C-alpha cells in the first residue's frame, strides 16, 4: 500500500479529554495512549488519530469536515452511543445509498454513522 501523500492521521479538539476517552471506550470500544495531560491518541479505528486539549469543537455548522463511521446495525450503534452519553443531533434519516444519524461526543465534536443495511 502506498502511503505517500494519503490521509494518515486526524486530530480533534477535546474540552474534556478524560470524558472523551471514556465515551469512545464505552460506545465503540476504543483504546487510547496518553501523551501528557493534554493529548491522547487512538489507533486501529479505521484511521489513527488523537484528541488535543481545546475549548473548540468540530461541528459541520461551523464548516468542519464530518467524520463518518460505518455500521452494519445502525440502530444498535445509535443505542450504544446514547448509552455512553453521546447526544443525537440528527436522528436516523434516509439518503441515497443508505441511512445515517449525527451525534456529538462529550466535547461537542460532531460525527455521523451510516449504514447500507436496514437494521
């Protein structure tokens, strides 16, 4: 695989790094490696990345790129996100090619989850 000039890593702001880590661990089973008190990294989640201490949030209404996860079972993934404390910003809706919903993490960053399945 040629990695030259390909997207390699993504970083997100996080007001509360501990709460963000706890959310992603509970909702999606992520693990983290801390690099000091103001940065934590994740890997093997489709794209490696991290969270840095910031009072800002990545939301589409401010022009942020949207990170979109894939799920084989959209309703189950939404339930896991809600049970972990995620806030649903756009309930499940249909679009050409599938269905999706948008949510925010404890730091206010917006993400989406989509599926081409009906479940």
